[in-house]
């Protein structure tokens, strides 16, 4: 077992309430329960010795390991090839079908010998509460029960288990065609043991999980050029969405570094208004209307929760159930991924002012306007009060989209997304004849446009810049043509795009900004942001630079991991960095693919004299 496998050396399985990361060596080295944002059960990725892990794999040093997903599912298959035989381990979690929060979560792990003879070993070493809680272990033949304060875990297997202190081990030998199963059930503190394991029952559940995911993917209406990568991204987004509320987490993990050995190690297991809002258009483009509707309802509930209260109408992030309280603390007992400390749980950025989130929220509601209007009169009044508040607040410095900790600035992107908020609010009010202070909203919208083009424009670079008092460029502005602030082929936008290409793009990969030129209050450097690279593809396609856009998109696929997943960043040697997998990256991949498909279809139609598809590139 490698002490710290590469971040990208993992697949993800989940049940739509939590998720587990499994390395290509067959090791579960991240799993939190009962929710994404709960304390960990296995966290070897953050501390090999203290974090805990669950290994189920052949005991054959030097085996060749490969992973794949069963087609169009979240069922992970890990294959091991050795001179003595070929074995497989399949992992899945039966998905939540009820929409009700549950303490019980099941991880099914099945082993099979495909050829020859394979000797498998099992090690289950839970370390509850991020390794802070002690636990007991009781073993009876093929069942082990782990108990810690507030949580119980049962491990049932089709082969004998033996105690190893407060952990368990097991060994077995399988010949071609033979199978074995281990099921881990995490439950509340007083739960009784699950029903006895039967191999037939486990196999039946496995195929139920396969059917669930394949039926869901079949509802997609994507018919473009990249069905494999788009559907894998859609499955990943759904895996990262908490089914009881429809709120997506930014990533399944916490504490994975943006620079190995550095301090940029954040907890991403929460719902960002920005990420979730931008997912609405992507989900609607793929035909997943219910998923988009569920998030807009969650977003509306956040606005309603602040009705009548003073202060900002929205936080930038929440827990998946809408709880706004997520204090940040350091876990000093964890060494961090390859020494990347501190390991943080919670996220202090929740207290930041980021005015761009109001633009993203209104963008989501306007993209799914029929969905949004189901909230009725009272929902609209909450929305209108939010825009009235923004009319008094947009001209303030804030921390910006990247959650910098170096002090507030007049960020250009925050201004532009405030413009989007007023623009979309005015359109919704007109479309549905809703009461609104349209004169005030119009004045704010127009004032923002004038201010951005006067104070955010750098004449020397012929480009819009990160904030009014600097000259640094910022890749967040790649969203401008998508939201309609500037037309995608105007000279001012094309020159901004050219300036970004000169300063932020490295062999098609895109940096957020230069932290040396624009200090963000943190030590160290970072890699290129995969989100920004896909936004670059989107912007190139809208600008008519289709050859460059397509090549960049295709090249970016070479940075995906072996099962098509992306973390947050790409490091200097092409390695994936940051929390994994990241929802925003997969969301932006879907955005880029659908935009590029539309642009290429229209180009082909123009070349052949046929009618092209409807123009979906306009905001």
C-alpha cells in the first residue's frame, strides 16, 4: 500500500449523501459518514498512520493495477494482474432513493478471480472523527463491529475475519470464477447489526446500482461529440449532490493541497452558491430538469431564511442542509497529504463578502426561469428584496471569487456579476410582470457597466483587469461573454482574451491570476485551474476561434485521471492537485462541451448551406 498515492489515483463511489475515494490499489483512503461534511471514518489521504483505511486487494507485490467504471455508472472496478492470476474488486454504494437523510450508508466491496489463482487480503482500520475518537472492535467469525462515540460500523464478509487490535484482517484464495464479498455498513450509535450477508444478496444489490445509474444517464439529451466525458462529468456532479436537499458540494474531500507541502489546504465539502448556481444551466442543457429544479428550490430557501433580517441576504457557502454555521479549525494531529499542513476542517471563507454570488444566483434563476417562478409571489418578493439590498451594496470592496485573504478590493468580476444580477432581475420582472423597483435596478445596472469600462479597463494592456487598483489579469473574467456583459466578438473582449492568452495561459492550461503580482495573503504557489481552462474553451468557442477551442478541449482531456475525473488544479508536471473530484471543474467541462458542440454544429451548417441548430450561445 503506497503511503500517499497521487491525488488523481482514485475513483469515487457514493450514495448521494456521502462518498468514498478508492485508490487503484483497492484502498478506501477517504470516507466520511453519514454526510459529505461529517467527520471521517477513513482518512489515510490526510495521514497514512492516523487516518485509517480499508484495503481489499490481492496480496501480490508487483501487480499491475487498472481501474475503470462499469459503463455509464458510478460502480468502480479495480483490476489486478499478476503472474499467478487476474483479480477484480468492484465497489459501489446503493444510492439514496428516498430523499431522506439517513445515518445508514453501505459500501459493497466484491472480489473475483478472473484467471488463475488470486490471494486476496483485507484490512479494515477505521479511525473515527478524523482519527480523534477511540473505538472498540468485536469480531465473530465473518462479522466485525466497530463502535465509537456517535457511530457504529459493521463489516460483514463471506470469509472469516480475525481481530488485529481494534482493527480486523482477513485472507482468502480465489480461483477463476470464484467470488467473495465484504460489506461495510456505517450506522448510528445504537443501530442493530445489518441482516446477514449472502453473496447472492450482494450481487443483486450490485446490479440494482448498475441499473440505477444507467437509467439515469439514459435520460440525458446530450447528443454531442463527447458523450463519454460529458456523461462521466454528469455522473460525478450527481455523486457530489446531497439528494435530500439537491445541494452539490464543491468536492468530496478536505485538506488536499493546491501545492504539495503548502498551506492552501481547504475543506470543500460544502455548497457554494456560485458553483451550484452555475450548475443549473449545465444540468438543463443535459436534460436533468429535476436536479436543476431541486437546487433552485434550495437557493430560494436560503433567501427566504434571511427574510426580515439585517445584513447580507446570502452567505457564499452553506452546509448541504442549509446550515450557515461552518467554523474553521485546524486538525494538528493530522500530518496532511505528503506533509501538507495545516489540515483544516470547516471554512472561514463563509464570513467573506463576495458580491458576485448575487449575479450567479440570478443567473441560475433566470436560466431556469419557469422553475424559479414556481416559488410564487412570496419567492419573488424575497428575490426583489435581495436586489434592493444589492442596489445599496454593489459599490463596495470585497474578497472576490477566489476567496483571497489579503484584504478587500474593488474586484472587476464582482462588479460584473452584480450587473448580471440586475440585468436578469429586470428580465424576470418584465417576463412575469412582477412588482419591482425597475428604475432603481436599471440605474444600478447602467452605473456598473460605466464604472467597469472606465475603472476596470487597462489601456496599456487593452484588457479588463482583476481589480480597479491593479493591472493583474484574472481568468474569472472568461465568464463575461457567457453572461452577456460583453458580446463575444467585440474588440474590447477579443483584446482582453488575447491579453489573458499572453499572461495566464501555459500550453492551453489557464492560471487564475498571478499571486506574486497580486498577493492573496497566502504563502506558496498554485497550479493552473482546470475550471479556468474549460472557461477558456467556452470563451474561445464564443469568439469564433473554434480550431483553438477544440484543440484546447481535447488536450485538456489528457489531464483527466484514468477514469475521467478532475481535481481542482494541474501542477507543473501535469499532476492533479487540490480537493478531488471537484464539481466546478466537471461543471465547466459540461459548459465547454455544449458551447463548443453548438458552435461546431453552426459552423458545419454554414459550410454546407443547411439550417444550423438554434443559437444557444447568446445569453
